[in-house]
DNA sequence: GCCAACGTTGGC
DNA sequence: GCCAACGTTGGC
C-alpha cells in the first residue's frame, strides 16, 4: 500500500494510537476493490513510500479492520471530498492499517534486481495503483531475504 | 518540472 | 459503446 510520507509515513503510523491509521483518500476503483473485497484482518502489508525522494518499501504493517466507508468522502473540507458519493451507498471504502515495524528502505532499483520479484504488480510498467496485491511468494521473498538481509 | 501511462468523463 | 479530451499518478 502506497502512502506519501509527507502525508502519512511509516513513522507517523507507528506513532499513531494503537499504531493504526485509517487508509483514507483512495479514489481509484481497483484499489478500493482490493481493500473492500480482497483484504482480511491480519493480512500482511508492505508500507510503501511514494512520491518522495526515496520511493520504496519502508515498513511492514497488517490489515486491522474490515472495509468501511472512508469518512473523508463526505467531508466538504477534505481534499478527498466526493460530492457524488451518496452516504447511503458510499462510493469509497477503506481499511485500517496497523504498522508493525519500520524496515530499511528497499527502493525500486533494488527490488528490480531480483528475478523472483519481476512479476510484482508494483514493478510493472505504467502501474499507478496505490493498493495492490502481493503474492505469498513475493511476501516471503521480501520479508525473509530482503528485509532481514544482513545489514549491508 | 517533465512526461509516460493510465483512469475518468462526457458528447455523440 | 466509442473515443477524444482531460486529469492524475509517480518516478525521474
């Protein structure tokens, strides 16, 4: 899951009550569908920093709630306000995310070095999704071999 | 700031 | 349903 660290960084999430943040602001249907339909409480999440000097995986987190309506869509003062969303049938859903730990920054160039990861949606040309699935093979490869790699 | 890639909108 | 125009994302 991508977050702009200027908005919510892994440090911000770790500092939040219960280390948990609501994943507000997703306004893409595919990304919403992954949160609404595919995520289960306890699923592992890579916390990715985007649109910043050093984009990459910055931490590990987990899904901490089932999907519910994103409150910012109904807040006319919010950047994420969506006047077309009907409160009776909310258009945008989100999940809560609990930060587990900060990791070393694993940037895109490093991820691209590994043939085991070449099918990652994150690394596909033109991908712009802010929420996307990771296969269990990719999850274990990154958590076991990259995150826990002896400090280089 | 640039720009490729993609999603959304809306006229027809 | 098509598709041009437009807006957004996000790495560089």
